C-alpha cells in the first residue's frame, strides 16, 4: 500500500472560511496531483506539480491554490469556502520511473461547505 | 478537448456472471491505465497498457488496448462480490506523460 496521507478526512465548514487540505507522501515522488470528485462521478484534475516550486492548474478551473515547498508536501488552500466547493478532494503522486505513470491516491478529504 | 468515455455507466450482475466495461478516447493515447474505486474509497491502480493490441490478465481480469490505441476494455470473468466498485480508465492528457484524463467510470454492482 502506498504511503500518501490526507488530512482531514472529513470537514464541515461555513461559507467564507479559509481552509487548507493537507497532503503528504513519503515515497519521494516528484509529481503530485489534486483531483476533485463529486459522488459517483469522474475525477477532474485541478492542480499538478512537477516538483518543488513547480505547480500548474489542471483542466478543471478551481478557485483553490496550491504550494510545493517540499517534495513530500502538497497542500491545497481555499481562501473563502463556498457551498459550490462541496466535494471530495483526492491527492495523488507518481514518479514516472521506467515509463510507469501509476498514480498512488490518498484516502481523500470530503468537504462540505454550509 | 480530450474526452474519455466509458460504457456502460452502471451494470448490475449476479455473482458468477461476466462483466465488461469499454473505454473510448477522442484522441490516440500513448498508454491506458485502469483504476478501481471501492464505494467510499479512493482509486487504486490496476494496470497500465502501452502497446497497440496489448492484452494483459490479472487472475479473473482481462485488459485490452485497441489496435488504434484509442479504446480499451476490462473484462471480469465470473464476478464476485469483492469486484463491486467503480472502474475508471485513464489516459495521458495530450502532450503530457504524467497528467491523466480519467474516464467517466463504470459502476459495477454484484449481488448473490
């Protein structure tokens, strides 16, 4: 089983609050990802990092921001949460070694904004 | 933009029946990956296919990559209740190797 962690697992928060979702991996992977997934739906890439100090937005527009100051840590921040942000957020990592781009996923954070 | 569609969206089978999900990409893919997500869980990598026409087996699961590298399938023989979940295919976003576009997923329900 891969070593990738997300906290909190569940979060219920009021509109307008600032939140940070934590993601850490101990595998030394260069590439990390944030996906948004609504119940029963596909995963949408919202942020991607090639490595330290390298981030870019994914194909799904998101009001969240990310940072990558350390290889193992890739937090996601919402400055002002809104009900439309209610979703599951999944963090993943990969290393691409030998052309294998298998992604390892964390357990996810289920966010509810009231 | 690049789209990856899967059919069916949902399938309910009796334990012991076979199951197949089909994945179709709007663009040619350098490789295709398959993931399984159990209810309430996170996606778990199953396999990666790279070569045109490639077929790989994992116990009761058979994966195929189409000759044109635009479609793929996952076939499960004699389903079990442990096969319950949503199966996603995923292919690299055009022009990249490590960023993926996930398919729409097929949810499998297996009953006794």
